[in-house]
C-alpha cells in the first residue's frame, strides 16, 4: 500500500439524516461549516445527509421516495408530456386516415 495517500486529519463529526431524524457521531475527514451541540454537551462539525441506514429502503424494508432535488417530479412531467404527444400524434394520424378513406369513397 502506498504511504502518505490516506488522510491523517480525522476528527469527531456528527452525521445527521433530517428526513429520518437520525444522527450519529463518528470520526471523519469530511469538511463542513455547520456545527451542532451533541448529547454530551460538546459542539461538533455537522454533515447533513439525505439518506442513511435509518431511511434507506434496504435497511428499513419499506419503499420511500425521497426527492430532495425534484428529479422524480421532472421525470413524471416529462413522461406525461410524452404520453400527451403520443396521443396527439395518434389522433392526427386517425383524422388523416379518415379523411383519406372519405376521399376514396367519394370517387
């Protein structure tokens, strides 16, 4: 293993999952500007996480959609727009074939 490639500046840090209301204190090199007062009365750096073992479906056994950046909403909107466009094109093709059939019956 190469020497001097691993960080040496480990310090106590609190990781907090606000969605699940779960936090834990551990050693880390993660940089943050936030701080929190922990259960022992001391102040530690705070790293906020979106998903932890308390909220991840693998550990909880239940499925949740945690959408902090609007990705699910954007996907649903894009999918709905594609379905609407598909119906619009189908109606247009149906009208065109009906008009063509009407012309042929008039001949």
